[in-house]
C-alpha cells in the first residue's frame, strides 16, 4: 500500500509541474508573439525606421444628410363618424354598402315620408292665407279702418305660419340621411324595414383623405420638432408615405412621458389604410456627414468608436466619430473633416502615428511611403492611379 501511495504522489507532482510549466510557457509565448498592431506600436515608441505598412484607402467627402428623429407609429384616419337619423320613421331605402365611397351630400338611407308631405302642403297654404290677411290689414290701415293691434296680430299669424312651414319642410328633408363629408362606408347599421328613432345610427363613415401618421416622441426630441416639418413613414408593406407635421402635443402621456405628433398625408385614392404600423422619420435639420462601411469602424483604448485616416504627412490618425444613422449601404458618421482619406483595408494592422504606404482602392500599384513625397495624400494617390 505504501508503494502504491508513493506512486500516486509522484504522478500528481509530475502532473502539477507539467501544468505549471505549460502555463508559464504560454505566457511567454503570448508575450513573444504580439499582434502586428502591437509590433508597430512598439516600433513607433522605439523610433525604429521600419518598412511602412501597406494599406488601402479611399478619399471621401461629406454629403448633406437630413438629421432625423425616428419613432414607431401608425396610420390613423382623420375622423370617423356614425351618421344618425334626426327624425323617426321606417327605413325604406339604403343606398350604400360596406366599402362604398361616398361624397359629401350623397344619400345614405331614406325614411318613409308618411304624412310629412301633407304637413308641408298644409303649412304652405297656411302661409298663403296669413300673407293675404296681413296685406289686407295694411291696406285698411292706409284708409284708417284698421287698428295697430289688428295689424300686429295679422303679422304674428304670418310669422307663425312661416315657422310651421319651415319646421314641416325640415322634418321632411330629414327623412333623407346624407353623408356629411366624403369618405368610405366602413359599416352599415340600419337595414330596410328597421324603425329609426332620432340619434339611431345609419352607417359609419371613415374619412381617409387626408391620412395621419401618428407617433409618440420623447421629451428629449419633442423640442426639435416644428409644425410644417417633413415626416416620412415606411409601412410594413414597404410603401412610403410623406406628410407635413400638423400637430405636436403639449401634454405628455402620463404613463410613457411622450408627446403625440401627427403628420398629414394626402390620400386622394385611399391607398393608405388606417391603423397600419409605420416606422416614422421626422427631419429636424441638415448636417454634413460621411457614409462609410461599418467594417472600417474601430475602437480606441478608451472604447471610443472611430476610423483610421491618413494625414497629409502620410501618418495614420485615429479620428473618433459619432454614428448618426445606419442604412442599407453603410453608416452615416460625423466628426470627420469635410474631405478625408479613409483607410478601408489594413486599418486593424496600424496604430495612431504610424507611417503607411497607401494604395487607392481599385489600384494594384504600390507607391513609396506616403510621407516620402510632398503634397496632399489624396493627390499623390490619384497620381499613382
């Protein structure tokens, strides 16, 4: 048993020594094999005059970019109305069905006339009689045979008859239920044979022109918006709708602390539907920005995003940038000079202050180090291309 224990102990010690030696050797190996960028940084620190790193670069110029506030929203029709009866009666006709496009004044439903026409005729005759009596009173007054009291009574009877005629005519006209504005019939609520009372809904109409783009804007961004600004919404179908900001809320939603914003979009053919989800971009200003590939972005030691550029002296310079938008063709960034030579290939191999040999993208020729000849870097690249 003692021999067995001794053997196990020796094996354990040997294994431990082997593991420790591997760790120490690994540390030494890592230390002895730094990355290319670390080697370049050491060379610059030591003042070594080594062969410059070859990189590919591109001269880019800032373009006007519309700064935007982006929110999630939806389309919303401007108004929805249930058109209701204003008198009572049996429905004898309905001119529309769901989906019917109507204009202002179009007939929607018609109620039975019943005795309304007779009441109009009766009121008309009463007006004629009162008119004759009033005119007769005036003629008698001219001859001094009529008192002022009798004339006033005749005038009152005429006014009463005219009011009754107007009421009878209005009640007759109310048997025709008409559209108050143009739109689309979304729902029918009365059928032929139904009996309508005052305020009974006949149909529901939605007004789709204009359409609204509606969203909620944060407290930070609401001050950047203005009435009359441009807003563009991209629907889930891929359709784009552009409108003008017509309303900015002045009171925050108590649950989200955001403000309602509306943009009015012309929709004469009703191709935009209400309630569709939309990604809304609101233009709040124009800035100069560069569009670059996200692959050229890098981080400095402080974790700041930036890009590597080549200066007029042919040396690398790391420039921090701010990403303002992310598009399908690249990202838009600010923080660069208007025109700059951007390293597109090899930026991960160089460090700030390093001399590089620049090749223009699309050219296979490599010239001497950028710092070895005078003049602007972009011009020298162009000369070699």
